C-alpha cells in the first residue's frame, strides 16, 4: 500500500466514525453506548469473517473474546463509565490493527482496510472517552 493511500484510508475511517458517533449521540442518545458495544464486537469479527476460509487465528480469537468481554462488562456499568471503557476498547482495537499484519492472500479485505479501521477505531474511542 502506498503511504498516501494509507493516510487517506485512515482519515476516511476517522471521518466515518466521527460522523456516526455524532449521529448516534444526537438521534439515539440512550442507545449510543449499546451501539458502541455492538460495534466493537462487530469490528473484532471483521477479520475472521473476511477470511477466504473461515477460521480464527490466535490474535483474532483473543481480540474477539476481549471485545465481547468489554461489551458485556459495559452493560452493567453506569453510562459514562461504560462509554469510557468502550472507548479504551476501540483504541485497543486500533492497536491490534497496527500490530497484527493481515495477509491479503488470506482475507477478502482491501489493502487499505486496516488503516481505515484504525482511523475509525481511534476516532470512535476518542469520542467515547471525551464526549
């Protein structure tokens, strides 16, 4: 992937997540935290579901399990605490995107997906923690 393509994907992902969370906070304020939890689990499931042959590698298994644990824990917490916990979970998912490489021969995702996902994860996490 060219650097400019990766930067563009990162910015696009961040813009998408910011727009989505602004909309959730404005039009579905009581559901915002639940949407963030479901979204975190869905984000963690993208890589295993995009494989050409279904299956989980160890990193994907840990990430999906952690996302489920964070979302389940957030359900029993006060809303502000739950949002901050989910925000940390989203940012941790960005770290996963940065650390683990995804073989294009194994997945159906475009090469810019990891950068777009990382941008979305960081933006969503920051919004949940700060707003």
